[in-house]
C-alpha cells in the first residue's frame, strides 16, 4: 500500500505540474498572438513579439507552439481575437491591485473578475484610480554570482538601462519599456543568465501600502485566486513587505 501511495502521489504531482505548465503556455501563446496581431509576425521589427518569444523560450515552450501562436496572431491560421484589459482594484487594507487580462469576451471575463474580488472583500475601481500609483518599467533579474557588479553595470547602462538595484541574491536591472528589448538582448548576448525578465507595473516610490499580517494574507490569497484565472496574464500590487512582515508570513 505504501508503494501504491507513493506512486499515486508522484502521478498527482506530475499532473499538477503538467496543468500549471499548460496554463502558462496558454498565457504565453495569447501574448504572442496579440503581439503578432498588433505589429506583425517579424520579431526583428516587432519588439513586443520578440519579448514574448523570449519569455516563451525561457519557459521551455515548444517551438511549434510558438510558431503556431505567431501564425494565429498574423491571421495565417484560424484563431481567437483577444482584447487587452487592465482591471484596477483596492484590496483589503487599501492595497492597490492591477490585473492584466487577455480575453476573447470581455462581457464574460469582467463579472468573473468582479466575483473573485468581491469574495475577497475587494472592489473593482474606476480607470486610473489605482494605476496612477504605479509606473511601467522593464525589469531583468540576474543572480549576483553570475557576473561581477562592475561588468553588469557597464553592459546594462551602455545599452540603455536606467538603473541597477542590488537586492539580496540578485541584481535588478530597470529599463524604460521602449529600451527593455535592447537591454535584455545585450545581457543575453553576453551569456549572462537571466532569472526573470518582463515589463511590469512597479509601485511609485512613496505609494507602497504597509499592512498587517492578516491583511497581507488576505491580499496574497486574492492575488493567487486572480492568477489562477485562465485569462489573467499578470497581477501587480503595492504592498510593502517589511522584514518583520516577511518573517511573520513565513
């Protein structure tokens, strides 16, 4: 029985991992399709598509899936039309939350997002009420042990990076969205390993919200529920995690 239980657990874990990978590939495919639809199927002339392909490859998405998504976006294959939507919300404790969505039917998705928010004690806000507390920036996360600090500064700043922050075990390269692709490719061409890279919403300095453990847990549970929605591409918040709060949550 113990052996049976062990293999059942392994099978369950594999199924869970496969499901997570399938959801990730679906989200990456949507982003590729939208990028190809908006600015064409040539990644050399379409920075957004180039970034989407780079993210897909970093997640080990099969080349066939990538090529199929490009063709669907360009209209060479039949596919759904996706609309970009940014939902804004205030979560428990006044935490600002931004929800990036790609949907083929906004009239279906909006009530579903509202329901998730309502169950968590959050509300959907009017446009620009939350996004004004954020700025859109490129972020590239690089392990500290991958390269000397001086060398990274030289490569990143010469190619248009705005700043480099040092956090725990990582360097965080910050760029303007229009320069993100150039900086990202310069780092890759120098064979520097990248832990994560994307264009995201970052809280403006001084707008972070300090919450207690209970409110932090409620917001994190809400963010997880939103991220599990098939049409949600990314979720951003402006919670400030102090050392005391991190220790308490752990």
